C-alpha cells in the first residue's frame, strides 16, 4: 500500500495548482464537516431534552404504578410486602449482563413502595378556581419513591406528620397553582368534590375547607398548576373509603428494567391487580421524542450525502485530469487495483478530514452550549430555560462511522472508472 499512499498524497498536494478542483474539494470537506457537526449537536440536544424530561417526570411520578381493577382495596400492608419483595431474573442471564454493562443493577428489584389515594377535585379561592389532581400520600414513605418538589414556602409535606385527623386538612400546592388561586401559606381554600349527596334537585357536591401549609415547585408548569398533596388519611376521609387505598407508587433499582419488574409484580399479585411502568405512562411523549430524534438524524444525514456527491464529482474531474498519469502508471506496471486504491484514498481523505473537523466542531459546540448556556428558551414550554445537552459516546461513534462509510462508498464509482481507463487511448490522445 506504500505506492498507492505515496501517489494519493502527491495528488492531494498537487491540487493547489488547480483552483476549481481545489474549491470543489474544499466544499466537499466543508459539507461533510457541517453535516457531522450538525448531527452531533442536534442528537446531543435531543438526548438532553429526553433525559431532562425523563428526570422531571420520574421525579414526580413513580417508576411503577400498581392499581386494582375493582377500585380502592384493603390489605395494603400485605400487598406492599409482596411488591417490595419482587426482583427479576438472577444475574447470570444475558439480559442481566446487558444491564450490568449499561451501569444498571445486575438483578433489578423493587426499592420501595408507597400507598397513594387519588382525588380529582376543584380548588376554589377568592381570586380564582382551578381543577387539580390531589394525591393522598404517606409522608413517611413518599420520599423513598418520588420527589414531590422543591419547597418554596411553608413546612410542606413535613406538616402532614402533625395531622391527626382533626382540625383543618393540610394541603401542599404548586407555585403556579398558588399564583392562579392567589393564596399564600396559611390561607384556607375550598375543595369541591364531584361525589356529594344526591337530592331531588340533583347532586350536591361535597365542599370542604383545607389549609395551605406549603408551596412547592416541581419545575414543570403543568404539574405545578394541576397537582397538590394532602395526607393519605385526609384523602381517605374525604372520599369515605375508610382504610382503603387506590394503589401503590413503586421505585425500582433500574428504570430500564421497569417493564420486566412490572410483569414480575403483576405475576406475583395476580388478578385483579394491574401494573403500569413509567414508559407506558408517558409513552406518547417519549415515542414522539424518539421519532423526532430519528427524523432529525435522517434529515441531517442528507447534508453528508450531498457532500458525498461532491466527492464523486471531485474524483471524476480528477480522473479526467490525470488520464495521462494513469496511463503512464499502468505502462510502468501499476495494476487496476492499485489505480483504484489511489483514487479511493483521495476521496477517503476528504471524507475523513471533514468527519474529524465536524466531530471536533460538534464536540466543541456541545461543550459551549452545556457550560455557557448562552441560548435561552421559554421555560413554560420546554420545562427548562436553557438547552440541555447530553452527549453519548456511542452517538458520536455512530455518526462519525456513518459519515466515513458514506464518503468511502462515494469513492468506489470514480475509482473504478479510473482503473478501467485504457492507457493506449489516453497516451494516443495526449
């Protein structure tokens, strides 16, 4: 290969005398670089958004949700013991080896479970009304499973431990909901439940008074506007279900094994229990993000394809210019394979140079976006005010290898045409 590399390098250096071919080569290199840089940056941004949303959603919602087809159910303690004792296959299986390589738990298991009661209600204050989803939670175990948010004002969920079933019901709301209702810590608001008393004139809703004991921020506008917490005993009392609960929210050791753990919990509990993992609960959102990420990869790969066509045109013009050189090389004993490898090396170097420049540019741009945060976006829409960046080494490797492969394939046709040139014809027409 020393002969082919030597001639290929000479041809690369000699292009400075041919301005037009050099310009096309520069455009090809720049096209590959821009395509690779754009791909790396966009894929990093998409992965960052997906990870940011997953972190936010899994902070508020549990990894698994265990419910009962019959509605509220009793015997919560025995069900909880079954759930928390659940684990998947032993560590010797192939799936467990993959999980270990990914950094997860080799034997995924349930970490903790907390009981929950759900209430759909209307909160009414002097300055506003808003529909909310209220979760009745156990303050002793809820923090082992979910993160209810950052405390902005008041005692927050810590106030639930003081509630003994008497006095005003403590309620913790989001900061956006507090703005809509115009309330602060210590204010009382009315909670309107749809299940009330049936009278001859219709259903009279049940209205109770609760006290705002905390304002928290979850960092997501929808949750801060429509989610509230109260002690599980108060929620059970409001609904009149006694000691029954609606379900369990569950945390697992490996979020990517949540589907297998959900099946294991479902098998152990049996009917009428059903289990849903976090991917099912937010499947529309994550499916849309996955599709958008793939679409962006395909669209931006077209930039590299355009640059690859430029490489083809560059090599074709170079072959036309070097006809006599090819003829002389063949007359001196160069084989068709050697001639083909010379021009393939030329095109490959263009693609490799563009890929290296684009990779360095993409990594540099991702570093700037991650550390200096000079681009701001609406927090109400994207749940963050800066562009999140998450760059996986595997994504960089796949993008770089794909670009190099595309550029390499683009060199095959012009290099084969160069190898097929008839030396006698080229020398006769010299």
